[in-house]
């Protein structure tokens, strides 16, 4: 049987949800059925060497779409790198190009058409708010959709958003939920050194927030909710895990204004989130927008109760009142009320945590994701390449 060769296009292999999902998928697919490569169109990242060590090639380019005032040098640099990517594709001769995140799947589609790749797939991982003030983004995406064979979405919320915003996608949309590694993320006793490093006392209740410090991740509302809870729960602590995406100075300033310096810890980016989440008592996600959050799955897989905002696919993963609480976005009062219920009731935290683990096992495992993707690739290969399984 001929192997199916896939090149995954993504911006980088930094520690983000889409990036980790691409790596886990590439590592998880059956090597007797697939040959895989990863093309990072912007930069590398901390996962590059581990992927290469597994035998999967990673190629890194420096593509960025020109913004603002016309600059001939920027366009020359873009065209030069697109030509390099085209040559790389022609030499690799993939059957499928599968792109993740906007710039990467746009580049993947157009370079794939140029190189006459038989199958072009793009994955939508978020809602399309980022296109609302840049009309050309939607225009170029619609143009790419004409040549795209399939558009994969990771939630019904993203599916509806694609239908609302995009053109030329009829009959091309397929829903495949994200998956989490149940052997890596699992209920376990936390490493005491983690809480010791953060200077937590034995009875402190820890709310964990795993989200890069970006404006739409809701950290400012979390600070407001923390201020509302501070008086009634002096042992309550929050820890923010994630790299600075432009918000850290504002968060630090508001933390001081609200007198939360001892209650809110900024721990920076971590590569060992699976070891960090077990130290939480509650996992909180306060985003203003989401496609389908991996960290919610990771938290439930670790047996943690969830509080998450009602945006994107959050309510598709977290069952309100069963595995956690879904609250309105940008509403610190409602967030505080949901947290208060869990803080005050250890048995409810345990109940939600058990239910969350069961839900992830049944619906959102990495094995399930790999099986669905394998079936999808085989089906589209039968149709486009006349490859039988």
C-alpha cells in the first residue's frame, strides 16, 4: 500500500494549542501508512528538536504577510520565501498539504496550488474576529477556499463562524474535535515542590489560569473577580501560566492597584503543563473568544473542576453544572460567583473533577482524534488519489 505523504503547515512550533495538536497528530499517526513533515513558515520553537528526534523532518522559513504602507523590500522578502517553499514542496512531492492557523494555511494552499499538490486541507482553530478589521484577510481566505478540498473545524461554534463569514466552503467543512493525551494528562498527586516554589501554604486554594497573556484571554476580569473574593477567602490564590503577549505590564499594574500582589502569581511560560495542572484546585479560562480550548480538556483530564466563559466551543467541552461552570464573558461578578461555589465545596470540586475525566475519556481523547484523522485522510485519499486502505 502506498503511503500517504503529508506536509503540515503552521507558523511555528511554540507552546500553543494548535502547535501541540499538530505535533501530537504527526507523532501519533501510523508510520506504516503515512510519511509526514512539518513546515514552520515563521520560526521554529521549543518542540522542533523533539519532533526531529522522532524522525519527522521540520523545515523552517521566514514568511510574514506585509502590513501597512507598501514596502518593496517586504514584498521582495515575501516572494523570495514563497519561492523557497514552492521548491521545497516540489522536491518533497506530498499528497496532502494540511495547514493550521491563518497565514500558514493561506501560504500552504497557494504554494500547494503552485506546486500542483493533489489535496489541500485547512484547519480553522478559532473564531474569525481577527478578520473583521482587515477586509483583505477575508477576501484572500475566500480565494484560498476555492482551491481548498476540505476545511476542518474543531467545534460547532467554529463551524457556524465559517459558514457566517466565508465563501466557497459549501460541502467542504468537517468537524473533528481536539484530543488530549490521557496518559500524559491524568489525575495524580501534585508535586509539592511546585506549590512550595510559589510560596503557597498547605490550606491555600489555588485557581490555575493557563493562557498566554493576550488581551482576549480575560486576565483583567480575573483580577477583578479575585478582588471580589479576597475578603471572604483569604487563602485563595491565582497563578497565571503563559508567555507575555503584550499584557503583562497591564496585569502587573492592575494587580498592584487591586492589592493582589500576594494573591496572584505570574509564573511565565511552562513546557510541563501536565505537571502543573495537578497542583491546581480549580482551572479557570476567562477568554473573550475561543475556537475549542485544549487547556479545558487538559484540566478535565487531570480531574480538575472548570470555570470557563461561554465563548466558542467552551460549552461543547465543559458540561455546565456537571464538569464545571460556564459563565458569561467579561463578567467578573458571575465568574466570582461560580468560583465561590467551588471554593466553598470541596466535595463539589471532586465530583466535577471525576465527571470531567470521564467526559474526556469518552469524547476527547488523543486516540480518538488520531482515529478520526486517519479515517478522514484515508477517505479523502480514496476520493482524490484512488488510494485504497
